C-alpha cells in the first residue's frame, strides 16, 4: 500500500462507504451478533478500530472482510447504527483494486465469480457461478456429488432464469466501470 493511502486510510474509507465509523465506542454488539465471527481473524469491532487508526494493510489483508455475509445483524443491533456490511463491501472493493491477496485465495475467486454472475445475467445464476468458481479455483470434483443432488432436487436450476431488470443491472456495472 502506498504511503499516501496509509496516511488517510480512514478518511478514504469514510468517503467511499459513507459510513461514519467514528461513532463506534467498542461496545462489542457487532461482534456478539455476528454468526460468522468464529471464522474471522479480526472481530468486527477490532476491524473498525484498525480502520480508525489507519492500519490499512492489516485491514485489507484480513479474512474478515471476505467472511462477512452482509446478514445485517450487526447493523440491526448496533446502538450507533454503523453499517458494517457497507463498510465490508467498500473494503473488499479496495482490496481488489489494490490487488491485496485475501487470506484464503478461494475467497477472492468466489467473490469475483459471484459478482460476474450478477453482471452477466442481471441476477445470480447459481450453477454458472459455481462452475466459474470451481474452474478458477481448480477444484472441479470435490463436491460434485452434492452438486448433482442439488440439481436433481431442483435446488439449482440448469439454466439461468429470465430477468427483466438485466439491462438496468448491466448499466449499473457500466456506470461504475466495474472491471475484473
């Protein structure tokens, strides 16, 4: 990370995300509410504190930003209504832009496959996303049996469904100039 980014890391995140995380007084409500906290290397409250002190490399390189499922339990329960999922989205995007490797390579590969599916189809086409992820992760057969069962039980569709909003979604990706 360049020196100028490190110097104003907190301000840059605040501007990009629109989240006022300075109101956080470390009550731990976000951490205690998070169903995925056990998979994170930094607890949500710790992540906010690291942002506040400008520890950009540590924040962008953490597994935590990739493990957030955006369930919004933290926002719902936060006494200051700090939108942590929006913050996580911003941090993931910054990590991608700065080519910061995620703690687990497959996390970034999955994130990219997920976003590309939405960009291509205007909504998520699960089978396409799974196949894209499995090819890029070079792990084609580890859970093939489970995948076939899901297709048989019609939990996953073989073909992408129609989406009338697809042109609008594609226009959003063009407007923000999203790149892989």
